[in-house]
């Protein structure tokens, strides 16, 4: 199993949720609201006036547990999507050593 983690701008949350719900490889996912802190670039189109004033941008962290063979297809679908989040986030994939229910 793999954990695909995405960090995307918060305004893409609903279109991303809709897309993930439609993927047969995705049985579920978790959204966590996070803040993106760091050097702010005035040319960054996702920075609103609010983001520039408060010094951070609202983001959503998405964790998706996937079969290893499904990761590339899910990433391909996300990159090709027209939902406004292509090019507006980062991701990483981590090996899941153990999983279960408590």
C-alpha cells in the first residue's frame, strides 16, 4: 500500500473532492486544512490580497491510501484534470508499512 499526500490551494477543495470520489482506485480520502508559510512571491497567481496581508495561504492536505499499482494512474488523472488544481499543489508518495483498524 502507498499513501499519496497532496497539498493544494484551499480553493480547489471541492473540485478535487468531486474528482476523487469519481475515481474507482480511490476508496476514500482525508482532507486536513493547513497553512502554507514561506517566502511569498508577488507573481504567484494563487496569492490573494488576503494571503499577501496575513502572510500565508490556506491549503488542504489530502491523504489517499492506494494500492501501489494505482498511484501513477491517479496522478495522471489529477494532472490531466481541468478542475483548477493542476499546477497548484505538490505531492509525495510514502510506503505504508502497516495498516489496520483500531
